[in-house]
């Protein structure tokens, strides 16, 4: 553990954690986490969009104790950060879902469990004392969807996040070349990866190949050689409609968020259906390549919603200043996925906590240097 501690001590940014994760993980696993769809245009532009946003600092404000607290779905979060849903995290670290959720709880932040997680929702609820949301991929079997929703409510999940930008699995060419799949298929490339990454290989052998625990028995083992994206994609309901979402709104008793929104007209229509939050996302550049960068989509959606519901944005957040920029443009919070998973890939829960602490520390520093004493008062640091 001392070796792990020393590595984390030298990780001053999410970029540093990414490089450490790249060293520790086999190429096939790292590229599954790090990669995007097709030419990865949207993957790159998600980051570039945040970099294009410029801050105009204000002066002579008391910023001695930056206040990062915010209201999110009517509850207080210690910072405007949500953990985004991520599938197949156990490829990076044993029980990574629980490790990341515990890190989020330690920082007072909500955690979103993916339908395609390697940890069953009931197991997660028993293991973590923190705010838990459940993300629903809408599957072709409507009765199975209802079972997932009922299980989430029974397990105590306070919010349901419905992903609507995944009508099919994206074409992730790195995964196609690497043959990454769940369950893991033993190939010469996998054997060589294990030999060159013994620490990762030993953890995988000791803990077993990850499975999609929430949909166990639904997807089966057929076409086990498909990539993860393709296997998930063949099970999705591409016919899911506004009327179906409305029925789900009526059925779910808790807060309802809709993830995968980029058009302001769609965002405005969602409010009329009674959703509690609009989640701007292009799936981290892993689905439609050429989709609008989320930071570019944010201003129009924030204007269309005019504060009627909370806005969350993901994709491309790698610095604390990105969180400040998102707040200034109208988001209530950002959602982070890869950033915290890089940390978990290096050192489990400790690494995930370190990743979140980096973002929070950077946010507080950016607030001081921008003259912003509270994240509730960010409107005046952007010039239009």
C-alpha cells in the first residue's frame, strides 16, 4: 500500500491519474475506458469545448473560504459534482463500483449506479451509506425494465436516471480491434496483457471475470464474443418514446432525471412531462461521433429551461475550473465518470477519493482566483 500511496502523492491532476491508470492496466482495458466512437471527434471536442470557455475574474470579493455547497434535486451536496453511471468498472479494479460509491459518499456527493454495472443494485445499497441514484438503460423487454425500476425503489435509490441517447451501441473501433468483451474472452492478446500487467492479472484471477449483475439472466451468454458496446446495444429498445417516458414518470415515485439531452426543444418538452432534472450528455463521445460537445449545448438548454429544473452536464470534465465554467453557464452540477475511474484504476477507493479531492481543490482555487465566494454566485465571471 505504501507504493500505492507514493504514486497517488505524485498525482496532482486527473491527467496524472490517467497516465498512472494507463501504466497499470492492459492496453485493451485502458482503451475501453479512455476511448470513444469511430474517429473520436466528439470525444476530443468535449474537452476542447471546456477549454474554449474563458473566465473574466472579478475582484475585491471575500473568497477566503470558498463555498462549494449546492442544492441538487432538493438536497444539499457538498460540491456540484455527481458520479456518472459507468458500466464494466470492475475491469479496472475489483469492486470498483462500491469503491467509487464510497468515495462519493465520503465527499458528500451522489453516486449513480449503471444498469450495466458489475455490482447488483441491492449489494450496492447494502454496502454504501450515501446518496444513490439508479441509471436505467431501456431494454427491449418492458417487463424486465419494470422489474429493474421496482428493485431500485425497493433498495432505496432516491432517483432514477433514464438514459435516452443509447438507441444502439456505438461503434467503438478500439474495442473492435482489441476484442474487449464481458465475460472476458481468453485470447493471445489477453494472455500477453496479463503477463505484462501481473498486478492487474492477479486481481482478475482472484476476483473472477466481471458480469453484468443487474441484468443477470436477461442478456445470457449468447454472442459472448461481442464487444461490450455491441452486446449492450443489441438489448436496447430503440422504440422507446415520449409516451413511454411519460408512463415511467407516472410509475416512478422518486426524482426522475433524463440523461442524454442536447437539444433545447427536447429539454423544454421534458419539463412539461414533469422530470426533475435534465442531464446534458453525449455519452462521453462513446456513441454518436460528431455529436455536439456538451459544454457547447449547455447555454441554449439553460436558457430554454430558465431554472425550472436542475441541469447536469457530463463529458469532458477534467479540471475543477471546468465545474466553475459549467456553473457559470447554467448547470447545477457536473457529472464525472472517467476522471474518477482513472483514480479507482490506480488505487481503488483511495484513488477515487484522491480524484474527487483533486477536482474539489481545483474548484476552490479557481473560485478564489475568479473572485467567486460561492458556487451559487457564478453568473458574472463570463463575458458575453
